[in-house]
C-alpha cells in the first residue's frame, strides 16, 4: 500500500506536535511505528520531504539519527 504523501506528512506533524512538550527528537523507528503496514523506505521518503520543506529537522550525533520539529529542542545549528 503506497503512502499518500500529504496524509502521511500530516500524521507525522500531528505526532510531533502532540509530543512537543515532553520530547523534541524521535528516532526513525518511531515514525515507522506510525505506519506499521508500510515499508520503511516509504516512511523515509515522507520524512525527507518534510526536511526539504523545512518543517522538520534532521539531527545526528554521529552515531544516532533523529528527527524533530524545526525550532524545538537542541539542533545542530544551535548547539555549542
């Protein structure tokens, strides 16, 4: 089953906004859990489009990759 890009993006943004007060970054697998019947590659495409559209940001510590809403929490351009 192919993901509808707009619906999937809304689902991800709603998830992130709902958790914003308690947690600002999430692992890729957290988003895969939102779409249990979909391939992880399709979920990755949705996340990539959200990053390109600057709605979410990609964060990496070198060994850990996470995603979060833009402007919330610590991100690469705001860390010391």
